[in-house]
C-alpha cells in the first residue's frame, strides 16, 4: 500500500496558495456534467476505502458515511499517521459538526486553505461539498508530494506518465481525461514496471473496455491498487473526469515508485553480498589449502626426524633412495602449493582493501608466517635427515670394515692359541735329559717372546671391539663374547706361561747342555715369523678412502714397505744359514739330531712358505691400490662435472634474480604489457629446468659414489635448490604484484598515466632500488605531492601503509593509499539505509521480506547470518539488519 506519512510535515504559504487555486477550480467544476460527479463519487469512495480498510472499516455512501465526522477523522489518521483530537460520540447535530470541524482544522493545519467548504455542508450530506473536501485531501496527501524534475503535483504526475509510456505505440499522454479513454496508457504503465503481468502486444486500441478492465483487474490483483474507475463510464463519457483519473493514476505512481526504491536497495545489497560471498569463498579456499599443506608438513617432519638406525649399508641406502624420491616426486607439488597459497592470500587482501572490507586474518596457526615457519622447520628437518643418512652410511661402512677386521684378527689369534694351553700344562721336562730340559727352557723363552709379540694383536682386538661398541654395532653382543673369550684365554696363557717357566728354571740347575745355535735360531726366527704374519695381515687389510690424497698415501706406504723387503730377505737368509750351520756342525761332529729344533716350532720350510705367500700378496696389493686410485680419479671427474654445472646454474640463478629485481621497479609499457613480459620471462626461466635436472643427475651420481666433498665449487645441491625455489617464487610474486596493481587500477579507476606517475615518484624516492621506501623517503614523497604533513597525520598514514610496523613502504601499499584518497566505496550506513527501505522504514526486517526482495541464494545468506531483533515493537521472526550490515564492514563480528 502507499505510504503518505512523509507528507505530514510539509506545509508552506506557497502550498496554501496552490490549494486556493485548486478550490477556485473546484467551485467552477460544481456546474459541470453530472457524469463527472458519478465518476468522482466512485473513484473517491474506492480511494477512501483503500485506506480505511487498514483500520478495519469502509464507507458505502461518501456523503452519508462522513456526516458524523467519525470516519472522516479515522481516514485522516490513517493517511497522515498522526492522532487527531478525541472525537465526540454523541448523536446530536452539534456533536457531528464538532467532529467535522476537528477534521477540517487538521486539514487546514497541513497548509490547506479550504474555500466554501464548511462543517454544516458535510453534516447535511452535501455531495458536491463532500467530494470537494475529499479531492482536497487527495491533493494534499496523495498528489502534492509527487515531484519529477522540479515539477510537482499535477505537472509532475503528468510528466512521470509521459516518460513511462513514451516507448509504447498508440499511447500519447497529454492530459488526465481523453488520453486515458482507450485504456492503453494504464496497461503501458503496468507493463513498463511489471512486464510479466501484461501482454501489451495483444491489446487493441479499438477495444477500450477490454483494455481498461484488464488494467484495473491486474492492478487490483497484483499491485494492491483498488478498482476506482468503471470502464464503461470512461468510454461512454466524452471527457472523463480529470480528478478521478488523477486520483487513480497517483496510486500507480506510489505503487511503482516504492517498487523502484526497493529494487535499487535490493541491487545495492546484492552487490555488497556478492562481494562478501566471493571473499568468503576465497577465505575458505585459503583455509583448506593452508590446512592441507600444514597437515602434509606435520606428517612429513616426524618421518624426516626419525633416526631409527639400520644394521647394514644396503638398508641405509634404501632409506637414501626413499629420501631422493621424496625430494624429486613428493616435495615439488607442495612447493607449488605454497607459492599458490601466498598468491591467493595477497589477491584476497587486495580485493578486501578494494571493497572497503577489513583485512583477512586466517584462523590461528594458518597465517603466512606460520606456514613459512613450518616450511622452514621442514627444510631444516630435510637437511638434518640428509646429513644423518650420509653419516649413518659412513658409520655403517666403518662398522662393517671394523667387524671384518675384528673377526680376521680374532681368527688368526685363535688359530695361534690353539693347543697352547695343552703345551704349557704338559710335564715333559720330568723325564728329559739335561740338554732336553735346557732346550725346553729356551723353547719356553722363545714362547714368551712369541707371547709378548701377540700381546699387540690382543690389544688391537680389544680396541676394535671397544670401537664397535662405541659406534653401536648391531651385533656387539657376539663381538663382546668372542673378545671376552680371547681375553680370558690370554690371561690363562699368561698364568700358565709363568708357572711353566718356574718349573723349567728349577730343572735348569740340573741341566748344563744347551744348543746355543738352536736358541739363536729360535730367537731370530720367531720375530721374523711374526713380522711376516703382520706383513700378510697388512697386505690383506681392507681400506676405505675418500679422495686421491688418501689413496696416494696408502700407495706411498706400500712402496715404503716394498723397499724393506730386500733387508727382510737378508734376515730370512741369515736365519736359514743358522739352520744350515747346525746341520754342518752335526755332520762335522757326528751328532745325531733327534727331531727338530727344540726351541721353536718354526721350521725353515714354514719361513720359506710364508715368505712365498707374502711375496705373492704384494702384486695383489699393488692391483687393489691401483684400482682404488682409478676409482678416486673417476670420482674426481664426477666432482669436476658437478662443479662445472653447479657454477653455471649458480651464476644463472644470481643473474636472473638481479634481472627480476630490476623488472619489478622499472616502468616499461602498460601493466598488461608488463604482466605479459613477466609471464614470458617466467616461461624462459622454466625452460632452464632441464639444466637443473641435469645437475640433479650429477648430484645423484656423486651421492651414489659416496663423494662427500668437492674442492672445485662452493655450491652445494641444497644451496642451489633453495636459490632455484627462491627465483621461481620471486617471479611468481612479482607477477602477482602486477596482477594486484591491475585489480587496484580497475577497481579504483586509476589511469595508466597516474600509475606511471606513481611509479616514477616511487622509484625517484626509492634510493636503494629495493622496491621499498624507508619512512623518511616516503614522507619526502608525500611532501613532493603537495601534502603538508604534521607528525600526527604522518603517523596515521604510516599506520595505513605499514600496518605491521616494518618501517618500509611497498609500491602496492603506496598505490593503495593514493587510490583510497580519491575513491568512494560502499559503507555500512548505505547498506543499512537500503535494508531500511526494504523493511518499509522499520528497524527490523522479516524473512519473507528478504525472500521477496532479494535473489534466493542471497536472501538465505542474510537470513542465516542475521541475529534476532530485540528492540521495541518487535514481532516473531524479526531480524536485526543493522548489526548484520556493520559486521559486513568489520565493525563487529558477524
């Protein structure tokens, strides 16, 4: 229904003069055709009933039902929204006149000067006076406030009709009488505002009754405009009553002007809500992507921090292969996700600034700082895991070498000690001759020398076992058991040796003869034999080297060993000559030798056999050392290949990083040209990826060869990976900055020339060419643009362009600030005013009103987020649109 409350407070001297002119016109109309009176009676009655039904009543006869003044006062209260003085309820004429006078006084208080209309005429049922009074009320409350382009009342209403019906054929509105007789103008007004209700092309100008009835019925059914005219009366009257037509047409104006305001308000709300929904979707996407990335990092870090040791080198190399697969397959997509997340975050913040929304604050733990921190932790864990794998491989190689060496020495020692306990516990000296006893004594002395020579091997075995324990060898238990057995046996041998020596010395006093030559042989043969055994152990010893210098050191030591062989051979020949001398003396003196040398079990044959074995091992050792030298030369070649490629890649990354830095601060072409250039530049950089992969291949060969150092380059693979990732991230961030500048330019209406001017000013004051200005340079820039800044104002501006207090201002923050100074955006007050229109001036709105005025998805969006209204005069289901509107702009929580 039409709301006339806004007209209540408008009154002026000019308005009174207008009504005087209207009253004079009314007096003249009293003498006109009675057919007009019939039309007015019907139209005015319907108009009054359209308002009286709000109060639950109506009139049947316009001159009779207003005679007591009660319904006349009620009508004025309904259309004005004000309370009139309390009516008198008496049935006498004086009571009726008083009530009508109260109504006429109220009309006069609104700036209307009534001429020739008195309370007595109304009480007496004077039809023409009553119609004149109602026409005055209609003019004041329904037509006076119509204004179109500085014209008002009748002229304004006529101009509105002409503009709305201008596009329609057969319609030419020039007045409020004959221009409406064919009914096409009424249908055109409805079709212009509600094309879904009228099929205008099906109407015929030669069928005015059908046209009129169609318009009246549609208006009554769908627009809540009561039927105030009769089609036959209009058609059968040469000149329809102007006042009746104006009264009816004014109802159209008020109905459609309210709909237009609602449509405008709904469009504003839809625009605001669309922006908010898009931003919320971007926030949800960011939260999900951030959560997924943090979850992947959370799952990956424990795997990288796992330090479960393996038992063999092969097991650790399998872990190394798993780590290489993680580096090459699993991590690169996550690097891309992290870059995309940063780009999405920056784009969202830019859109929020452009739509005058508060900055997006991700949920706790999902800020970009949190993600960067987690990523830094991940890369630290990666580095630690890689270093641990390499150190574990070294440790396990060392352990396997030590374990093999331990078992080799233990086997030699156990072979040597086999039968020694039985030998030391026998009582052979009890039945021996003096010479035999002396021989046994010297043999025991030789054994003691042999035992002392083996002491070093026992200590080596114990030392190796100790080192295996310290390096956490997985089979330490069996090593310790074997070592303990050897040490216990060694203690027993020492005790038995001491006991046998005491027994022989007691017997020695009874023995005088001793073969000095045998003794000399035994004493010289035993050390020589031990030397040969030690030499064979050294010739069979395993070795591990990591560079050419180490293998050359082993080759030098081996050459030194070979240089001692001539002297050793002389010693062997000297020992063999002792045995030859014994044979010569025995033959010369007819001495019959029984058995071998009583002082030693080392025979000349065993010495020659071991000597031949040792000499056969020398070329084998030469071959092994030469093979290892070749391997180290090959490794050195791998180092050189990697270094050549690494130095080239490192220089390329450094060069491109510097070029990207220059591009980000130069002004070459439009932003679109710069964006195109940057994307082509990004493709050029990505085309360099095969060189990175080639370097990764060299790095894999180096790792497989267990090469741990490289003197030809200062670059490590990890350093180059980080540099490559930084280069890709920097070019992507620069592209994102240009895209955000395009968004800012398009949203703020900034011209290309203004952007050039902003960039030129920024570059001029960016003394360090770093893409950022310190606060003093920024202040100088503002002063150069004509701003006179006090300390307080400059502090406020710095709070806008540098909210984190870093002391530096980026170009994006600078253009955001400069564009914000001149751009108008939607505000919370505007949105509240729009909702107030939809709510028919109430302080609350209902769900039905939202669904009627807004698209379905945005209506449900508002209903789901609006809090219940708790103010005065509330009704069930009332919603608080004010707090919802302020929440859209960050003034309170939604």
